[in-house]
């Protein structure tokens, strides 16, 4: 991501999240997805790829969160 794109992203981010976004863009923060799916990885063809176990854990978490 080039500097112009980063600035556009930051300008569209609510002020309370701008520091977190800046840290993420500079590679110093794992980001939200890695917090919830630490074994997931980015793939150029498929996007964000989680293991079956992670998917099941997220499904369970989501079901519990809605009750």
C-alpha cells in the first residue's frame, strides 16, 4: 500500500482507531483477524484463510455471543 492509499485509509478511520490502524499499516500490530484467528494466513488467491478448527471455534463463539 502506498503512502497516498494509507493516508486515504486513515482519513476514513474514526479518530479513536487511527493509531491502531497506523500501527497495523506499519506492521507493528497483528490486527483484529489475527487476534480471533491466530493460525490464519493471507493468501493472494483466496484472501484470508482460516483452518477448519478456527472456523468451528468462531462459529461457536458467534452462536454463544447471540444468546
